[in-house]
C-alpha cells in the first residue's frame, strides 16, 4: 500500500472517495464517521462509494472529548477496522485524526468547512474532562479530499475565519524569527518556507471575492500550513503571539468567536504593538469583508487588555514578542481604541 499522503482539491471531488480508497488498496471494514447535518447533505454519495470497496460501519460524532476519541479508537481495534473515513467540520475531523493515529489506521478526511488550518495539521484539538481544550500531537490525514463545492455551500463566516487563520502566519513567522534571535527556539527552514508560502499564496491571489477558484487557493494554503507544522511536529510555524492572545480569549472571555477571527485580530494588534505596518493585512481582510473589529466581536477593552497581558501564560514554551514588549494598560488602551476606530 502506498504510504505517502494523498491530496485532492477541486469541484465535485466528493465523487472521488471510492477510487481514492481502492487506489490505496483499502477493503474490508471501513468506519464512516460524520454528523447528522453533513450526513443528511452528502452522506448518501459517500456511503455508496464506501460500500463499493468494503463493508461500512457507521458512527455519528457529537462531541470532541479525549475520552470519546479514545473510545472510537478502541472500537475500531475491537471490530478490525481497516480505514476511517471522516466527513465534517473540525470536531469530527479532530476526533478521527486522533483515533486514526492511536490505531495506526489510514484516515480519509473530507472537510466540509475551512475555518482553520486544522484540516491537514498533525494536531488534534480535543477537550479534557474539565472542558478545557488540549492540542494533541497526531498525524496528518493519509488521504485528504476537499470538495470546493461543499466548502462554498458552508457558511461564509467559516471561510472568512479560514482566511484569518492563514493571515495569522504573518505574525507567527515574525515571532518565530524573534524567538530564534533570542536563542529561545530553533529555526526549521523547510517549515518556515512552507508557512510563508501558505501566507503568500493567499495574499497574492488575483481574486477579490470568495469564488470557487479562491476556495481552491485557500484550501491549498491551509494544507501548506498543516505541512509546515508536520515538519517541526508542533504548531510553531503557524502559531505565535496572535494565537496566544486567542487562546487567552478562549480561556477567559465569555463571548465565543471563531478562532480565525480572534487570531486575525491578534495579528493586527501585535503588529501595532511591535510598530510594524498593518496596511497589507488590514486591506486584505477588508477586501474579503473579514471584519475583526473588537467591538463587533464583543471583546470589551478590559478583556482585550487582560488577554494580551496574560497571553504568554497560555503556552509556556512559545517565546514571542509578547514576552519582551511594553504591555502596560495605558498602551493597550490606546491600541484597543485604534482597533475599534480603524477596523
Ligand atoms: Zn490557528
């Protein structure tokens, strides 16, 4: 069996499930995992193709705890599953990524949304028993099919959030370089280049609306970010101070916003904090109507300041600009005011 990763992005690619599985020599029992909504929309097509190559077992995922992912893994072992086919959003894919990794089973992943770079990353974000999210190392999906028509049918806000998560590579890379210059981290040139490419491919696109071609490019960018992470075995190439700020919001803020919007806001705020120009990023987000005004996101001044000041607590080994720059309340108040007025 071919062990290399297989990636397909394009229109109507949902019809390639059967030939993808058979090209990898997969047969026997196949676990198909989805959720009620996506299954109702696209399940019939996928099930039919799985049944042509093997015997289907089905499971609906409705939560994303570590315990639950382990239970899927143990059932997959107990019932001799040869392959997992996961279709859905982040929760379903993360549960299956982890279960596939635990059981050393090939995973065909079919994302139905593109809200973040988790679609191809070797990291699963699952909840602990106390409800807090935990990032767990696993493997990239061995097969990934992105049907651009399905993505275009998903809520537009989720696509915009995917744009935000890719844009955050901008400050992630600055933070990484900074950490290396301070002897707090090591550089990996391949991973750096891959993350930079993910960003450039998106920033330099000639499209200015969310059309099928743009979704294809965004898909490529998100996958490149995933590959960057797999080179270093961590999220370092795509996650810096802006992600620490977003993690702090997840932890402390009542209001829940999409990850991609929080990290895009963090990117612009951090650029201001380190006195770097923000125009490229702001203009790009405006072009696609990605609004990350903190007031609109219902992040008040106190929450913004508290989360910036406590961001470095979120991840002990992630050295960033936030560890060294002036994060005084007065300065953050000024920056919050600018963000509210300018975004
Ligand atoms: Zn992210």
